[in-house]
């Protein structure tokens, strides 16, 4: 399953990084603590967070993650969105909170494994 499929299934808005929508997704990780994400997220996972600054793209690039989902209708900073487009790392936005979207993604990925 790729990022585009997941965005459609969770009814998320693709905010930036459209060039990366074909990336395959193997799982998800939820955290707002950057050091925690760096230590624990795995390649090709989706990162669920409320962080909206440019540093999330640096971590996403370093860890080769598939996409970032911003919760509660948050949008990335302008700098962050620009870097997302440059690196082809999709940023999605959902109205759901972290708990809700984590559960929804768990079910989607479990049923498509």
C-alpha cells in the first residue's frame, strides 16, 4: 500500500511533497518528541505528529520515512512545506487527533499486510 492509497482511505489532505505519494508504507509511528522518532521510527513508515516545523523533514529524510501526517488540521510551516516538496516527502493533514489516526492506520495496515 502506498502513501496515496492511505491518504485516500483516511480522507487526509495532501499538503506538500506530492512527488512522494507512490512510496510504499510498511507501518506507522506516533510521537511528537523528535529524538524519540529518530531512535524508533523505521524506514517506509508514516510519522504521526503535531510538529509543523522544518526539522520534521530533516528527520524524515534521515530515517527515509514514507510520509508525515499532521493531526488536528495542522499545517506545516511554509519552510517545512517547501522542504517537503524539494525532498519528495509527503505531508498529509487530518482533522483526527493522534489517537484516532493511529488506530485507523493500525487497522488499515493490519488488514492489508
